[in-house]
């Protein structure tokens, strides 16, 4: 909203300084500072409200050191992240941008799924919360919206630049072609770092059905990443810190993809209007850091599913929007490892119980962070080491831009 106000003042009254809102870098900085301020300043108010409404977490005794001491800590702290994310976005971003609209819908949609889950656990005394199949239905519904929007919206396009030609009158001329409804994405180690979803049709279907493949991929990615973030949210500061690192990485990728000069220099896909996602990523980063003010060990509040499902959903949709979804296994390697640890543990336990009559385990406990807790490592050290691994994965993700 501030963007449109200052744009109006600049165009009609030419007030000095109002034109600064045209710069993505300025608005991204403003969004980061404001999101940090909102989370740090009003987070305590939200925590007190949750405590007043008796939104304390019920802790099951899993034999983990210091676990039972956390009983009664307010949950649903994801509202702190949501508020400190969306308010700066509404103030600093272009609200007509298709990617911004899609991400606002994503944050509210996944936040609502998480809220229903937390609400059922606390107010309906349902220990399981929202049944898994209903969560999946919600995530599939979001995947359909995202997949169909990115497949058919006319404002979703990529630009391919040709080699510069020398014109006797104009000098060097850069020609390009805009492609609406693109079917290509970024993937490391492939020629030009690009992969075309049309190749997955294998000649069985006409090319106009590529949107089906892409939408299925979108559904799988959104479901996997949101559940991965949800599983990772098990010890103080882990999910928020890892998500903040990923948000910074996505912000850099969005800036490079939305800037003509950098995209040409790096020989990566240029996506018009995607630069606006930098503002969303900046607010997202600020919200995660601001939430850590209260969520770092010992946590004063837990984000609950309201926050964790939203974090994963937003990360997945940003990656899809900037055509970097195939970098998720590297960039979100922590989420992937947490997901796999649960899948492997459950699968192996069922297999050995069926074969030997006794279930056996690969890890002392899953998800993975609980395995290290069982080994006697303090949760603060576990979180710090996971953050370090997250930073390494972020660097590897950025390096893949130049790996051909």
C-alpha cells in the first residue's frame, strides 16, 4: 500500500525522496526491518494472549532430557510469524503482482490448515488434531491453485535473450523473446541448467497437457516441503532458524532471476516481475529472525502447526515461482533429512516386525533431531549444528547456478 501511495506522490507532486520506493532493495530492507520490529515488539503481547487463552503445549513423555519442563509453553506462535510477514508485504510490495498474490494466499491457506490442527488439539481435546488425510486434501488444493496459476496466468512468463547483434545505427542490440506459460525450470548439471517438463510426456500426450505434469509436481513439492517443515519443528529454534536461512537463499535467487543484467551475466533464466518476490522473502526472513527472539532456547512460545505448515508452504511456492523447485532437495536438505528419517524409521520398523516378529529401529528416535537428543547432545548444540549445515546447503544451492 505504501508503494502505491509513494508512487502517486512521486508522479503527481514530484516530492523529493518519494521515488525511492521504486527500488526493490529499499523496499526489501524496509520489509525486513518492519517484520523484525513487529515480531520483537508485539510478539510478547501475542504470547500473553495465548497464555491467557490457555494455549499451553501438552508434552508427551518421550524420555528426552528437559522435555517435560516445556509443558505449558504457549503454542500457536505461528500467528507472530504470519502477522510480521503479511503486514510488511501489504505495505511494501506490489499487491497486483501475481507472485505476491499467490504467496499471500499460500501463507493464509497453510496457516489456516495449521490453525485448525492446533485448535482441535487444544480446544477439542483431540490429541491427533486434524486428521492426516484432511491436511493432505488442503495441501493438494493449494498445489492445484499454484500449479494452475503458474501454468495459465498470462503474467507468468520467462524471457530468453539471444546473442547481441551489431546494428550500424544503434550499435549493440539485445533481442529477446517472451514466453508465456513456460514449461521449463532450473535444474543443476543439465545443459544451460534448464529442464523442460514436456520431456516427461514421453510422446504419449500432446504438449498442451504439460500443465498436468507441472501441477502434479507442484502438489508433491508443496506437500513434501510443508510436511518437512512441520516435522522439523521439534526443538527450540530449529524450524524458524532453518527457514530463515532458506528465505535468504530464495531472496538472492529471486533477485538474480528478476534482474536482467544479473540473469544475463550468470546465464540463468530471467523471470519478469519475479524481483518483487525479494520483498516477500525479506519480510519472511525478518519474521523468522523476529520469532527466534522468543523461540530460541529456552522457548517462550512454540509456532505450532499454524507456523510450521505455513513456513514450508511458502518456501515451496517461492521456489516454484522462480523456477528453482528442483533445487529444493539441496536448499531444504534439513527438511528432506527429517522427512526421510521418519519414513525410513517407520518403514524399517514395520518390515522387521513382519519378518522377525519384532520391530527394529534405524535411529534411536525419529525425526532426526530427536535421535541426537537421545544420544545426549543438548538441543542448543543440535540446533546450531543444523543451522551450520543449512548454511552450507544454501551456499551449495547458490553455487549450482554456475554448474553446467
